[in-house]
């Protein structure tokens, strides 16, 4: 297939390009500059220099393509995310940009449109499994995601099909994970929300294979990620990865300062990717969170030591991981975990 990728230079886009090329597809990609175009060309991609908000230029760029994969995004990392105006660019890319890209793909005669989205859209589900039919909670922070999904759905008619992929939060070789590791190294809080809550996560490498699977998936919206993980477990994994023993959570007063942008990150999301796995046969290579996600390049001895530390986090007391959550109370949840893990996991 001839596949066009927007956002090809980002974390998700790079993974997608590798997967598409590895499967023998011809890949074109949007480049913002000649320098970026050169890097894409070196990777075996046909670059097209242009802008995401140029509909006429996009129609020409998409001409002859079978599929357009819209992965364009701009997500500020760390505390920069709560600064005034920090999300203005990202919201415009997701809200308005997705409309321009979808309409241009339709005008160019493209038959399939794949749109990146996020499971952060879901309302807090507690310990319940969340599927594609679970309620979403749209506010000013998540509205651009909802708009992008709507624009993808409007692409579809009798001969055109869309696939929306609600990815989990990326953990691995990305700016946000590196920021959290740096904070853990300096003894600062690295996690949000209740330690007992769930997170839907995905390794960047699996983003690429998921988009590859979406090229032939039945039209619709799918959750895509690894097994959900308790927030305290992720916090301790990050902390152990940098050689520290105790993980910390941001306090509720600090979280409130972040408003809706931070609130969506604190929701408990025990998200199932079973529907996508069944529809496509896709299975994440990185099915369960491990220290390999955040320290993939270390020596074997170092990796084994870190893995041992990572395996130990599940048996540590809640006091080690819950430090810093200063208001209210919660149950440890360890007794519930044994029962919950007996349920059928989402990838089987």
C-alpha cells in the first residue's frame, strides 16, 4: 500500500514509519522543513514539504495514497503542560488539524483514514474494565481528542473507512518518561492520582505495529495498549530504574493547581484492548510494563539488576509508594488485586 503519515517525526510517527517500511509498504510523510525532509528521506520515506493547515497542498500530497494515518500532535512535557497557553498548539493540531487532514484525504480519493486518539477520554472507571462502549468524559482538556474522532467518523461513507485508535499513555523513550525519570532521580514526586488507580499504557514500539494492523481492521474505534498497571506500580518502577527505593505522588493541592489538564491524568483507566486484538490479531510485543520499557539500552547485568528491582515493587508496602499523597485516605488494595488479576486479561 501507499501510506501517508502526518507527524512522522514524533515518537508515535517514528514507530509507525518503521513498522510500515518493515512490512513492505511505501511511505510518504509530511515534513515541516527541508531539514526534516532530508532525515525522512534518509529513513526510506518519501517526504512532502508542507503544512498541516494547507488543505490544497494536502490534497496534492495525498494523491495516489491508499491510506492516510494522522499522528500529528504536540504534547508539552512536565510542568510546562500547566503553563498558560501551553496546549494552544496541540489543541489546534488535534481539533482543527484533524478536520483539515480528514477532509483533504477524502478530496484526494483516499479510501482509509487512521486517526490517533487517547484513552484519556474515558471517565474514571475505578476498578472496572473499560471498553470502547464505556462512558467518556469530555471537558476543555479532552475536547480536541473528541473532535479528532468526530472528524475521522465523518470521513466514512459507503466506500471510505476510518479507524480511530485510542492509545494508552506512552511509557518508554519519550520526553515525558525522561522527565519523570529525572524527577525520580532527584527524589521528586513522579506520579498523579490515587496510587490504587489504574493506568492504560503502551510502549512506543507497539504504536507502530498497531497502526500497521489498523490498515486492514474493520472500521471503528479501538482501545490499544498493554495490560493496565496500578499507578503505584508504575511510580515504583520509575523510581527503581534510577536506583532509588521510594516513590512519591504529587499532593492533591498541587494537582488542583493543574486544573482539567491534570485531572484527566488522574482518572483510573483499566482499559481493555481485547476488541482490537480480536479484530486484527494484533498483540503488543511489550504486553506488560517492565524496566525494559524505560531503560532498553543498558548492559545485560544492569538490566537484570533493574528487572529484579522492578519485580520487587509489587510486594513492597503501600507506604513506600504512597508518600506525598497528603489528603484523604485510601485502602491499600492489595487484597483486591489478587481477585482482580483472576479475571480474564484484555489481551486473551
